[in-house]
């Protein structure tokens, strides 16, 4: 099971990275700041706390997925650590999937830490466990799937190009992924194939946003779960493409 | 200490001093009341929010709260409140509290039209909140002297699940004062058909009886006014109205009593002498702040 070993090494390595630690700390501070911001509102403090908290988690999670994921493969190539690893009895696909699995675990760990903090803030505000219901858990789960999608895209770019370009492309995809739905809905007249193409090409991340459901404490619509399935399929497709490219890549 | 260290330290101290001096002269915004320079368009914010319209709405709501809460708000005026809340509710149409706060704040400031607009928008977007049409009904009778519109919105409010029972009484009063007692009768008849428990049925029946009484008594009131236009006093008996051709016949009191003309010239029933008072004109009530000086309190 060399892929599992690669996964565990990746988890340890990523957890020690300054970028990951700093971003996580920043995320924790951002979530904590939402508590102060919530004090500025007039009534309905929960609405501000939950919305800002969830968005802070999303921003940090996506940044970690994009930056750390972009460095996973191309960084190993730059540091010349890839060749000795691949000299061992492990396939390139096993290596790439192991790296992605490690990244995924760290992303979910980050999510757990930040979600725990948001939950504490919401509980402190409400004075009960009431806010931590189905809406909260489902919103967090959908966020986790978003991170996995962005991480898979970052790993794909990392297998194709340099770390810097991979980070830029991954962030661009993460931002565009929040807009594809709006573009497709608003684009009228000639050339409607363009938004349709973007819709299928880019990950539709906005479909996995559950801010509104959390703010109004309603379960995300059935479409959200379809979107979750779609997100996982998209991540798998991105990884399959990454494996395809990485298998053929000249590592010299 | 080496000279270069002294130069570095002096440069730092000098620049820190200059920065501090300049900072003290910058306008920190505390000299003026809090204001919102530009209210962005909802469509622009929707794009900029990257799929998080509720977040954009909530951040704008925080600005609206600062705008509302500034102690010198009247000095500044209230021009931006309606546009702000309009954008907030475009981005997050379910933001019920924003409709309510803006609606109830704007009307006493003399901005009744804006208040009505935002409350009506809220009534459409949040049909589950009885308080929005209820507040709109209040605006209609209190500021606009429009009792029929008040009745219409109170009816919407009363039909909202979870609305308190007293809202039904408001519907009755508004419609009666707006000379639309027949609308109150129709509403209460439907309410009676929908009532599930005996207590509610009793309460609605009492209101329906009052509505029927008001409807018939209002017709007789008109005939009495016409009689007095001819004879100054009287009539001694309501049958005289029939003889004079002012009404076809004296209606039966639905509560089993007899109609009579009171000393104040209003028709009442022996079974239930209570009648809703005639509406007072809006000018007799406390005027909205800044009604004369648009949006600015004196």
C-alpha cells in the first residue's frame, strides 16, 4: 500500500508547512472576527455570525487547497524529490492519488477545526446547541466537497505546469466556478454555447454554497446533494486527467 | 553606538512623528455623521459577491445599521436608507428584519411613500411574516387616512399563518371606518368557515355580527344624514326614512335588537349599542417627524 504511505507522508508534510499553518491561523482569526462583527448588527446576530463564519471557512479552505495543492507535484519536481520516490515500487498514478488523498485529509482537518470554532461561536451566541442542526452540518459537508474539488483541480494543474502557474490557474478556476451558474442564467442572445461550455468545463462551485440555507436554518435543497455528487464526480474526473497527464510527463 | 545606527533610529523616530502628525490631521470620519456615499446596484454586488449574495446583503446590512444608529442621523437626513434596504432585499429577498426595520423607521420620518414601498416589497417576498402587511396597514390609516387600503393590508396580515387573533379586529375596524363594511363581512364569513375550534368560532361570530351591524347601520346613517339635510332634526322613527323614500325598508338587526337613532345622530342597535367611532382625519394625530422638511427632523 505505497499510496497510503504517500498519503500519510503528505499529511505530515502539509501540516508542517508555514503556508498551511498561517492560513489556518488566519482562518481561525477571521472566524473569531465574525463574532465581533456580529455585535455591530441590529437584531438577528445569528445571520451575520453564520454567514461570515461560513464564508471565512470557505475562503481559507479554498486558498489552502489552491496553494498547497498546486505545490504537491510540481514542487516535488522542482525539489528533485520525485525521481527517488518513483524509483521505488510505486506507480505514478499511485503517487499522485496518494498525494491528493493526503491533501484531502488536511483540507478536511482544516474544515473540522474551523467548523468547530464557528459551531462554538454559534452555540455561545444562542446559549444552546440549537444552531448546530442539520442545516449547519450539511453546509459544512458541502464546503468540504468544494475543497476537494478545488484541491483536485490544483493537483491537476500541478501535474501539468509550474507551481506558480498552477496556483494562479487553480485560483482562477475557483473564482470562476462561483460565477458559472450566474453567467449561464444571465447570458441571453447569440453565443449561448459559450456559457454552456464554461458550465460543463469549470466546476460549478456556487451550486455547493449553502450560506442561505444556513442563515435561514433550512436544509439545503435537493439540488445541493445533486451538486455534491457532481462535485465528487468532477474531482474524480480532474484526478483521472491529472493521472493521464502525469503518466506521460517527462520528468527530466 | 555606531553612527549608522543613530541615523537609522533618528530616521525611524522622525518618520513616525511625521506619520502621527499627518494622521491626526486626517479626517477620521468622526467629525461628520455616518453616511453612505454610494449605494451600489444589486446586480453589481451580486457579481462581486462571487456566489454569496446573502453575504453581500449582510455586509450592506451592517452599513445600514451604522447609518440608522448614528446619533446625528437627523442632522444628516435619511436619503440613503430606502436605497440601501432596497439593495439588501434585492440580494436577500428573505431578509424579513430589514423590511420591518426600514418600514417602521421611514414612516415617522415623513418618508411614508418609501416606507410603503419597502413594506409592500416585504409582503410579497415574505408572505409568512404577518407584521409586514400589518405595518403597511398602520401606515395607510395613520399617515394616509386611507382606511380601505388599511383594511386590505390588515386582511393580508390576518390571513398569514401565526398572525395574532387581534389582527382580525383591525381588519373589521379599518374596513368599517373605510366605509367598506361589506369587505369585512366577506372576510369574517370566510374566517368563520375556516375556524376549527369553538373559541375562535365564538370570537369570529361576534366580529361578524358587529360587521353586519356596522354595514346596515352605515346605510341607515346615510339616510339619517339625508333626512336631516331636509328637516334639520329627527327622524323620530326609522320608519319615517322609508316613508320619505330614503330607504326601501328598515333592515332587521342581525343581533335581534331594534335600530334607533341616538342623540348624536348615529344609528345604533338596542341589542348592541356599540359602534366604531368615525375615523379622525390624519391631521388630528401626531405628524411624522420632518413631514414638512422632507426627511429631516426639526
